[in-house]
C-alpha cells in the first residue's frame, strides 16, 4: 500500500501541472494577459499604484515574455525547490527578493531618445550601526527604489503614448500594434520628423523617461549590494549554495486585498473544509440507511416515498433553496430561527466553549453558536446529495442480494438482518466509495454558491472575489489548492477501496 500511495503522489504532480497550465494559459492568452487587471482598473487605480503592481507582475512573470515562459516562472515560485539566490524574509514575514534588472526601451541611435547619465550609486561601503543600520539602509533604499521604479514605468508609458501620437499624426498606422503600443522596430528604422507637431511631446517624454531610468538604475545597483549583505535572514534550506534550495511555496500577493495569498487561503480553506467535513458525513448518515431500508422493502411505500422525496429535493436549485431558507427560516418577519449570515455571532470570542448559565441566564457558548450558524449553509449543501447516494445504495444492495454467497448465507439460516448488513451491504460499499469521488468535488463547487448566499468567508467566496476583481494571483492559487484537494480525495477513495474489500490490493 505504501508503494502504491507513493506512486499516486508522483502521478499527482503532472496532473496538477496540467490543470494549472490550462488555467494559466487561459489567463495569459486572454485580452490583456496576466496584467489585464491593470487595464481593467482604469481610473480606479492611481498611476503610481498601477505602476507598483506592474513592477511586481514584471518581476514575477515577465509580462513581455511568451506565456509559456511566464508559466515556468510562476511554477518556480510555487515550487518548494528554488533555484538561484535565496530570498530573504523580513520581521513581518514578507519575502524580500533581489532587484531584477530594469527593462529599458532601446532604440537604435539617439535620434528618438536623448542620452542620460546614470547617477552614481551611493558608496557600497560598511554601513554604520551594525545589523540594525543595515536593515534601515536597505528599507530606505527599497522604498526609494520602489518609488523610482514606479516613476520610470509611468514615464515609459508616457513615452509610449507620445510615440503613438507621433505615428498617428504622421499617418503611420503600421507603427502601432493592435493594442495601441508603438512598434519599436519601426521607429528604429525611421528618423524622426522634427517638424511634426507631435515631435515636441516625444522629445519631452523621452527625456523624462531617460532621467527616471537613470535614477532607478542607480538605486537598483545600491539595493542589490545591500541585498547581498543579507539585512534579513534567508528563507529555506540550502542544497547547493547560491544555486538550489528548498523553501515554502510562494503564492504571491493579492493586490485586491493587499495581503499575501497564502494568508488569505489559510483563513478561507479551513472554513470550506469545515462545512464539507460536516456535510459529507451527514449525506452518508441519511442517504445510506435510507437506501438500505428501501432495498430491504423494495416496492413498498417507504421505497416509493423516499425515492420520490429525494428526487424532488435533488431537483431544487441550490440558489433558490438558499434564498428561501434565508427568507423564511432566518428572516425575523417569518420564523427567524437561524442567523442570516456568517459563521459566528459578533460576541463569539467572549463566549465559553460549551453552553453555560451565568447569572441564571442561558448562554449558547461558542460550539452551539457555531452549529447554529452552520445549520442553514450545511442544510443547503447536503439535500442535493441524498438522491444520488440513496439511489446508488439501493441499486448496489439489490444487485448483491441475488449473489450466490447471499443465497448460501440464507440457506444456512443466517438471520435476514445479518445477511443484509454483514454480507450484502459490505460488498455494496465499493460503488458508494466511487460516489464519494464525485460527491466531494461537487460539494466544493456547491460551496461557492452556498458561501456567497450566506456570506461565509470560505474558498468559494475567495474565488468569486478573485474573479470579480481580476486578481490573477488569487485565481491561480485557488486553482492550485482546489486541484490538490480533489486529487487527495481520489487517493482517499482508493485507500477506502482496500479497506472495504479485502480482494482489492495495490501490492
């Protein structure tokens, strides 16, 4: 069994790669690519903030590189095996990376761009103040470089717009791409027309860009030297010094929330897992005995009534059911038995864990309050799974009831109850385990709707927010985590096969 589990874990690697590759390609090849959120934000995002986001995405992916290269870079970030210089971690737990070389606009000759001298970098000598002084110097340089780089990116965009205006004024449509960017090869092959009305704008924007590039490059050089002095401890465990190391996956930063993606997932994933850990056993505890009893009383009123009820429930859309639950069971204008949203009351942190009676008044306690808030979301999530599992249980039991070993047990005088439970039902478990493989992913998908209806901060709500806000980092990380959870469910199903049926062996 251990060998089989090891092989399955190895097979998971290319499966996860395939899933994430498809999702990444859909994002990268869609209009705007990985950086589409910058264009979608439009006027809602300040130019300086948009420049910082673009600088982050440029470092992480390389926005001008092919989509496959961008995926390889993202894969290197989330992989526990790291290559190159080790990153640092500051006291707040944020990763600090070595500054990447600036992407400069290059045009042959100096006709389009004035030359600019790169300012001398601050002297790379011993920093006064020891380790604390080194950290202060690095932090100050890091902030100055981030601002200088953002200024350079803004100036570069202004220069691009000036070139586009020049090409439009000159009637050179071939000098502009379909997404309104200048073709630098065209400008390199042509000399500027100084008499053009747009030339003054090009000259001014180009000079500003060159000055901002020189300032940013100077700070980058100094920051790289400070990084090599290690103002913060490096992350991971070195395998080959300065070449390969092992560290925790880097899922990036969600700019829609301003927090590391890993922190958001660690907050949301336990909520979704909790709901499903409660919902799935409830489905089995209700549907399996019902299907077993329906098979034992085949054609009777219980068989017909339970089948009709479960099929009717299965036909009710989850969205409609959730809205009806909130409207009638939670709304104080009607029954008002349950809370409308959330997982806990506002004062849950001050409650005792178990119910209590302080000063003669009943207090629900944290546990009962949590179950009270979970009642409607879990109920909305489970009712649709009753029909599939109950019908499958009934069919599997009836199929095994005609087997020779069942007739033999009855001929030997084994009580009907023991024949049903210990002979027929146990050999009917394999189809039920197979159903688990399909129910579990379906439950995760259903959690997206349920979490949104009941305002539950789980993985479903996180994924919808990421899509609405076009947060690529969050979408990719959510895809990665959900694919891992589904693959673990498949592996668990195989292990349960072997536990349920001694005839199943993976040796």
